[in-house]
């Protein structure tokens, strides 16, 4: 599978030790719809431009912003752009056309993929119910496997097993490790994820999580359907890098 590792400017050196292409998390929208860029090395070339719209706003007329993104792709020799949220239709269509004309790719969330005829829909593999294989097969039938990529989000979620048990809680790797220590864990084939249960004074809890092997299992499931691209994110998989990726050779 053709893998990308999303990393901000502070983690790029760490990411470059792995055999993965980089998606540079150094670009975000300003509140006025302009493109804001964190400091990057002048010599940086290749990978993808990853755009975040957190705390930003898309301009009503998207042409200027889209051209600015294209210019950055051409200057940095990026293969394209990945959007971490679903933007407005006019922005998607404009950026998709500009990138396509210059031989660049556009990756965007599946719910916005209908607005980008040349784009690649990104499907999240973090399933808490149903079947991951069925979900990916349905997406491949709809979009075509060649127009799909995986958001290989690492699940670490603690659920209550009763209505009175509280809300689902996201876990950190350290918290997950402490909860799992000494407890038997099981593999859910439909979800391609591991799980275990434990008890507290408030009731029973159910923990659903990914490790390096479940993430690899998700990639294998996708590859059988013809899906050949995927994204991981730092620091989410920081402790799994040595298993998910081979180190860069010094030779």
C-alpha cells in the first residue's frame, strides 16, 4: 500500500526516519480565508500539502485560495492536497479542477467527494459497529477502488456497557496500556480491532482499540478490494512506527 504519514513541522524529522511519504500538516485557513503556513525548510520538497480548516473560514470566492494552494504544490513539488475536513462545494470543485489540470491529486473526506470528480475519497477505518470489509466494499463499489484511500485512524475508546455507565472516553496509549495490563484481549474480525472488558464501581466498561497488527489487518482487507492508498498521523501512531514502517536505509 502507498502510505502517507501526516506530521507537523515539529515532527517531520521523526517522520523522515520511516519509509512513508509525508503529508505536511503545516497549512491552515485563517479566519479571513487566507492560507497560513508554519515555518518549513526552504529545501523541503515532495509529499502532500495537508490543509486544516480548524478555527478558519473558507472564502465565498475560492479561486484565490485555490490558486495559492496550487502555487505551493508547484513550488514544493507536492503530489497534491489532502483536506482534513469537508469544505464547501464551490471550494472542492475549484481546487479539484486546478489540481487535475496540473497533474496533482486531491484527497478529501468521503462526504465531500461528490464535489470533486477527479478526487480521491478518504474513508475512515475506525469502526465501532458493523463490518469494516462491508463498509470498504460499499465505498469501492460507489467510488471505484482506485479513487479511495484509507484514513487509518487509531482507535482507543472506552465505552460504558450500560446506559448509566457514562459517555465513551478516548484513551491515550499510556492509559490504554495501564487498563489492558493483565487482562485478556480479543480480536473482532468484523471490526479488525481488539477489545477487552473491565469493571469499575460505576459498572462494566468495554475498550475497543487498535494496535500495529489490527492496523495492518485493515490495510490487508482494503488491498484485497483494490484500495492502494492510506494515511497515518503523528503523534497518534508514534509508538507504532517501528512496526508499521520499515526504517529508512542509511545506504
